[in-house]
């Protein structure tokens, strides 16, 4: 069992977000703020994670929906010390507790590991930071001799000289549990905000001869909290810049690193290039030499080497093989599996279908619930009519089929190997192999017909 407990404070209201959604549920890079904190906490392999929630009632636990977390309700919210006090029955009697904030999403694992490494059963480890403008934060007060930390004062309670201090409390700290059990019940709310301040445990540590240590994060943004939409937007940009920077470092070509959004994880092979305004969601994998054109959205998709995605394509929950050509304006929906060298052109929608090597649907088609063989050519405007109003049915198109333009395939239906379908046909029965099948009215001409004229 790990000696580490983690508490995530997430009960606050977030008034300045001007939203009914609890602050920690607002998304950064496509997932709730608190989910970032949880993901970071989990990589530290703690023995337990407690989350203190309050504002928004059961919505936070419902949305996060994780039974392995210990959910502790704080109602009413009477300060950070009061919040931590609610978790006390769940915390171990030994070991240490890392305190994190549900609205501080980007703290790195490295910074937290460094902080934890300085902690011990008899050391209170604080994460602090020097800021040019420390306003709004609790200030770190150090002794004039020895310069050890002796207190944290909140801005609202700070004296004139304490206001000048530029070292601030990020709020993140590691506290020895044996002392936490002793200190928290003794906190008082005799301060300007009538709150139980967690920060008051620093003075208690000094009184009890517990060493107080201060570590700094590598980057200031790691400890930025979100209080407003402005700060949320700013931190989103920082996150995206960092992510784009990592891709560039790996050798990915980005036409403009400030115009890409990664909301999940993007794995790239060598010589991948991505044009502007693309969004990647969930887990996306791009093989060697894949090129993604401008304004594409790719979600939970795997694309193999050499494939090119032309602009304005939307691809979701799909697997795409090697050397395919997709788009522009292709829509590939969940359950699509394309083999190698498949061409999907403009205004083609594909859903829950597999298409084998070398087949093409280059213009204006809907292919749903279909199995398409090799070297098939699907003409412009072809529609698989997969839905009868109640149920979905399958279309099977075998190898080397040629489907003429503007064909409707009324599923369930099979077009057998090597068949050709005449343009404009409505196919309701099996089209036999190696034959021409067509179902359109014979062309006729009426020579003395007159166009109607306006009265
Ligand atoms: C706190 C620190 C301050 C530090 C700052 C960093 C205290 C007393 N002060 O101040 O030194 O510089 O963070 O941002 O700790 N929360 C609860 N329950 C509560 C109150 C707060 O869960 O009753 C949660 C909030 O949801 C938030 C976090 O604790 O995630 C911090 O609360 P906040 O009110 O923002 O603290 P600050 O006053 O900014
Ligand atoms: Ca705050």
C-alpha cells in the first residue's frame, strides 16, 4: 500500500465563471478540469484519493462517476482547512497527504514527484512560487534569521509589509498525516473571511517543531488556478501551446502550432504533417507520412502510413489503412474500416462499413452498414438505403463491382462479384455476378410536346 494519500479540493462555487456548472466540470482540452487533476494524481499511484465536493450537489461525483474515489461532501463550504477536515476520517494515520485543487489542472507529475520527495513524516512540504505580481495569493512569510517558512498569510489578512512579499502559496502541499490529524481539528476561523484556513497549519508546524520546506514548480502555469472564463481560455492556450511544442519536438510538421487543438492524445509516426485548424479528440494515431489538410476533425481514429486527409474532413471512431485518399469534405462515422488505397471523396458519408483495398467512392454518396469488396467503384450519388424506418439492414458489394451513378441499393441486398449496375437504378434484389443489372424506365421522346407558358 502506498504511503501517499491524495485529497482534491473541489467544493468551491466558482462564482466568477458565471455559470450553473460547477467550476471543476468546465472543460479544458475537452475534459473537465478535475479530470486533469485526477489523471495526474493517479500517475502518483496513491493509496487513496479523496475528492471534496460541495457546490453543484451530486453533479460532480455523477459526471466523474468513479467508485474508486472517496467522495466527501462539504456543505457548507467554510474554507480550505474545513474542506480537508471533512476527509480526516478517511486519511491514513501515517504516511503523507498531497493536497491538490480541482481547479488547478496543469500541475506536472514531475513537479509533484519533486514535492513529494521533499516531504516526510516530520516535514510539511509546500509548493511555492515567486511572482512579479503576487496579488490575490497567500504570502509565504519567512523568518528573518535562517529564512525558514514560518507562516502563510492570506492577502486579506496581510500587513503592509507582508503585502510586499512576492513568494506565494500555490495551495499545493504535502502534509504528514500524524500531524494533520492533530492540527485540523484545532483550526480556527478568526480571520477577515471567517474561514478555516488550511494555511494556518504552517504556524502549528513551527510550534510543533515540524520542518516546513518549500519547493517550486518548473513553470508558473503549472499552478495557475481557474476562477474565470478568461483564465480558462488562457490556460487552454498554454496547454495547447505546450502540446504543439511537444509534437514539433517529435518531428511533426505543424503549419501553425498556434492553430491546432489536441483534446486527448495524438500519436504520430515520422514525417506527419498537419495543416491549420485541425482538432484531434480522444486517442488518434497517425502513421508515418500521414498528411492532414486544413480544418479536419479526427476523433478516436487510427490512420496508417501514407494516407492523405484532404481539408474539411470529419472522421470519428474509424480505422483507415495505408495510402488512402480521404476528402475534401468527407464524413467518416463510427464503425468504419477502410483497407489500403481506398479513395473517399467529397461529400461522401460512410457509417459502420468496411471497404476493401483499392475501392473508390469519390463523390456524393452514403454508404451505411455495408461490406464493400476490393476494387469496387461506387459512382457519384450512390446511396445505400439501409433504414426501412424501423430497422437497419446490410448491403454487400463484392469485389470488382462497378456501381453506376445515382444508384439506390435497397438493403438488405447483395451486388455479386464483378457485377455492373447501370446508372440511375434502384436495386432491390441480388444483382448477379459478372452481369449488367439495371432497373430504369426506358428512355422515350415526345416530339410534339410543348413547354407550359406563363399566363
Ligand atoms: C487558497 C489559499 C491561498 C493560495 C491560493 C492559491 C487558503 C486559506 N488559501 O486561497 O494561500 O494562495 O489558494 O490559489 O487555503 N475549497 C473547498 N472548500 C472550501 C473552500 C475552498 O473545497 O470551503 C476549494 C476550492 O474549490 C478551490 C480550492 O479549495 O479548489 C481553493 O479555494 P479558494 O477559495 O480558491 O482559495 P483562495 O482563497 O484562492
Ligand atoms: Ca483561488
